[in-house]
């Protein structure tokens, strides 16, 4: 049998036929892919955003903690050093003799009462004697004197106890006894005796017994002759109190370590003031173990690390240097302190999105046929009528989808011969552009301008209440707003729904543009209050206005065929944001600090403090115009 093969008249190979897929199935597959990919993307973004936010919170908390400890420590130790230097100067110049008991006692007692952060002010004599003022408790002060004694024997001890009263102290009793404390053998004495400058030491035993403290001491000379050593001590409980006042989400813990790794203070009130080393903390203290583990892997510098504890999960550990003797602050904050609720919400989002994906799979076919396949098939038939120039047969085919409905209407207009494309520009924008000599081509320049946004409060709710009857109220507002802007030499840039955007100092230069904008805002407010209230609940707040001044890119934006004269930039964005700030502060007009400075002192304004504005790294000072 011979089979004949058909060929094209030209002898060319037949065009390959591509596989065809029905629109309903294609849209169904597209919807499924979109939903599933969105589910995965939402879950991924949620996790990444949560992790990033937690990192920022922990970093901010760490910086605040370090800053608080630095500030407190610097202030306290600076006061101690200044006090020691003051006493040394008085004794070195002979204003008061170290052996003058009455004057010496009065000086030490006065300085101790003036500085609540100090625990001791004392003086060690070369022969082993010691005299000092000690803040033993908030309601008790004692004057301690240790006498000289032969080597190996107890030193005589005298303690005079006082309690403070307004402007003075009241003597309570005198206690006599012996002590084994040898001032001349204490580290603070030995280091300062041979040093030409101020020395610092960390001590855990002072004349009153176990009392962990940091001690500043200085050598005292009178006419070149050595007199002894002055010392000022700051109790380490002061530092522990600073750590306890830190806010670490109620779950974290702070540690202050010296250069040798000794724990000097912690934020846990259950810990001792000086707790040896981190290895000596209880085995159940997971945060202390996390800090020790981080130090072991990161070293002694500044760092941020994450350790994983079986009982707590990830723990953020940060190390910061402190401005004294290579001390450092370490904070340990469990991730669960911030992320517990976030993790639970992440799982909820995943379940919800998965359920939506299953629901979408069941409804995708029906949706695709009703909303896409059938309307497009009818539109295709209309296009074939246009292709054949059977314009009389073209008619509008209504559909549920706005885009397809507009497409059908466009086909109807095209068939009816409407080929012109309307271009419109409001006269209130055209006039100032022409008078300002702005060339109608794309481009612009940086200009110092004042931008004003004004809109009707609660316009969305008003629209829902009044429906089409809202138009007269909107028209009245826009009419008086435009009149007020033009009266002050401004340019109405555009209408954005119920809002008006206006520019001053462009295209026509206006030196007092900030003042004019403020006067226009006040005029709008006055005019709105002169109108009858739309409803009793809309009587007090009639308008919301935001005003900002600064440099913006001003000029023609668009293409060679269609342009829009406008201003863009951060100055415009902030003016727009201030409308929302006005709502937050329950006022009608909010202006920025930049506008107030340019407007001068003739405005009656009231400060509103500072506001955090989306897109601005720093808070913005804001004001309102007084009525």
C-alpha cells in the first residue's frame, strides 16, 4: 500500500503545533502555585523577620545595659577619685593636719555624708595607725580608729557610732576592742605608698571586716615629707544594685568581671556580691554557664555570641568593656524571653496558610471558569468582530472583574471611534507653572519648600454613612482649602482622595513660604469651623493638617507626553506622615521643627514633644498652631 503525504503548497515544513492548555486548568495551576509559594514565603519571611527583630531587641537591650553600667560606674568612681584628691590636697597643703583629730574627723564625716555612693574615707599612717569614716548602713555612720601595735600583736580599735539627723549627726556610743586588720599591709596602702599617681585596687576586707569594694588611694606628702595614704572605698553592692535595675526582659542576667575573670557583681539579688569565678556558680545557673561557655570560645574582648542550653534553648551572650581596670559587662538573655509568643504565632500562621491552600485547591476550578475562562471567551469573540471591522456587532459584555469589565468597555469605545486620549491638568496648577516660567519637560531641581497636606478626618466612615451625599461636604472642603492656599501664594499640587497637597516657594519664589503655609493652615481650620458640623461627633476636629519644610526635588515628573509638576523626597513624606501624627495627638494642625524655625517667632504655637515617624531613624520635634 502506498500512503500519500500531504505537503504545503510552498513545499515548506508544516509549523509545529504547540501543546494547548485550557484556560481554566492553567489558572487553577497558577493559583495553586501562587498559594503554596505564598505560604512558604510568608512562613520564611515571618521567621526571618522575627529573628531579625529579636536580634535588634537584644542588641538594643545590651547597649542600654552597658551604657547604664558605664555611666553609673564612671560617675561613682570619678566622685571617689575627686574626693581622694581633695583630701590629699588639703593635707598636703597643711590646711588640716593629719594628726588634728577634730578637724580630720569633721572633714571625713562631711565628705562621706555628701557622697552617698562612698563607703569609706580613711587615712593610713606610716606607723600602722588608721582613721576613717564608714557608712556602715543607711542609718548609721561610724568613725573608726586603729592604733599602732608591735608586730604580731592585735591593734587597739575604737569605734564611735553615730546616726544622721537633718543637717548633722548624733553620737550613739563608743565601742573599744582589738582588731587584726593591719592598714599598712593592705593592698591599697602598699600600692599607693610607692606610687606617684592615683592607684586603684579591689579589696574584699576593709577595717570593718568582709566588705567587697573598689578602693582609690593616694600618697600624701607635706613639704616633701611622707605623711601616709588617703583612701576612698566604694562598696561593690552599689554596682550590683545598678545591675539589678537593668531591664533584661525579666529573664536575663548581667555580670561584671574583672580582668582576671573574678565576678564582682551580678544582677541576681540571690548571688553574693563577690562570688569567686563563674565556675563556682551553682550547676543549675544556666545563664552563668552560658557566659562561661561564651568566654571560653570568644575570649576576653568585646563580642556577641549565641550559646545553646538544653534547658533554655539559644542564649544571647554579649561582652562590653567598662571604663575601669579592664572590667567588662557580660549579659546573658535567653531567646525564649522574646521569641516564645513569636514562635507560637509562626506555627499558627503555617497551619492557617496550609488550610487556605487546601481551600484554594477546591475552589480554584470554579473560580477560574466563572471569573476568567467564560468572560475571556466572550471578549475573544468581540475582538474577532473588531478584526473583521464589524463594529456594529461590538457590545459591552459586563463581568465581575473590574479589569475585564474595563477591557470590554474599552473595546466598545474603540469600536465607536473614540481614539482620543484625554489629558487633563487642573488650572490651579497650570497657572502658577506658566507664571513661573517652568519649561514643560521632565526634570527638576532641589528647592527649599514648605509642603502642606490637609484632609477630612474620618472621611472613610463619613462615606459609609452618607454614600453619595458625601460629595457636597468634600466639595466644600476642597473649595475652601484651594482658596486658602491660593490666598497665601501656594500651589495646589494634587488632590489625593479627600486630601489636598500644596507647595510653597515653587515654582514662584516666596521667601516667607513657611509662614504663609501656616497662615493657610490656620485659614482652612477657621473656615472649616465656620461651616455647620456634619454631625455632633464631628464638631471639635474638622480637619487634619501636616506641614513640613525642607529641601525637596521639585519639577516635572513623568514622560515627554504626560507630565506632573510636583515635589518628591523625604520632606514631602514627613509632611504626609504629620497628618497621622495630628490624629495621634488629637489636634488639627501639626508642624515640624523645621517649619517653625523658618516661620519665625510671630506664630502662636504649642510644643507637642517628639514623635516617632515611620521611615525616620530619629524622633521628630513637633508643634501645633494655637487657636
